[in-house]
């Protein structure tokens, strides 16, 4: 998930989106910055929503749960897990009109409940557009901004890796590595910070993963594609680079190529 722009969750097009667009503006567009909000305890922050499109829109604001599937794909979650912060946050205003080229400041507030479990808790602020009455264009865009609220207390950072397995995918092979976050804060892995060195005694190859996030008390699958075949007894040395507050991880496994 990128933090530079809000997460595009869904676009429902019931009529051509370019209807009425000018040469310099798309027919319908919505942006939010920042695309990721981090609040410490009971606090507040400002989110800016802009309409770079050619049509005025009504924007409805709602809250939802947030989840990452095992391969890191984000989604809005209907069921709220134990680390959800949906009931902790409030956003104002809840509805507003944005003219073409205009922007609006939203206030996001967090209020921690009593005895909140230490660590990171998250929610999603959903921004959904709808046309002004009589506009004649039924196009909707929904984007989501991730809000992470950190409750005070002892921070636990612990990453565990499980034995990787090889899966055939056409002519290529995919090495699947399960990474477990047993800590209470969201872990963010920069591109290349998770790597696997495959070897069979005669040759070796270094595989590097892209950028990933892992929420507290969840696990994710990191995939590495490679070609060729390892002969005989093969090993996979998994290395996850450390950072301030998080120690590095290094383990070596025997695998079936």
C-alpha cells in the first residue's frame, strides 16, 4: 500500500466518466492527502480532499474496518477484528460538496477507550462521490484513507518466518514464504528488505521482495518468482533486514526444489 495517495477501493461507472470533461480535466476524480494517517493516542489530524475533475460532486464520508489479505492486498472489512479502531475515530464534516478544482479540509479525531490494548489499531475513512441532483451522470468513485491509532504502552516487535515452499507456475516456479507479525504494531518492509538466497551447493540466486506491510497479529505470504531448477538438496536462507526497534531475522531452511 502506498502512503503518497489514498487507496482506490472501487469505481462504479454507470455512465461514461468522460461526459462533460474538459480537455485539461477528467470527467470525475477525487484525491485525498495524506493517504495514510497516524495518530498517537487521543489526537486529531487534518485530511485534505480535492476535486481535480470537471464536475461538481457530493462526497459522503464513512468509517469502515481495514484488512490486508495474505498477499498484502488492502480491502474494506465489514467485520471488525480485535485491532479495529473504527469506533475510536470521528470525521467531520460527514458530507460536503466539492466544485471542480476545489478542496476541503476534514478533521479526523481519535479518542481511545479505557484500557485500550497497547500498539497499533486501524480503520478506514471511506470517501464516496455522487453527482449533484440533476447532473445526469451516475458515476461514483470510492477511495479509502488508512488511519492508524497507536495506543500507549509497551511496544512489541517480533517477526517470525516459516519454512518456505516451492509452487510450480507454468514454466516458472514461485517460492512462497510466510511471514508472521507477532508484535502489536504494524510492520513495514521496504523493497528488498526481505530476501531469500536459494542454493544447491553448485549455484545460488538471491530473490528480493517488494514493499509490504503486515498488521499486528497477522501473517502474510511473500512470493518470489524464479526460473531454473535446483538439483538435489537445496537450501533457502531467509533474511529480513532490521531497523530501529526491530531486530533482523535470519533463518536457513532445507526445501524441496
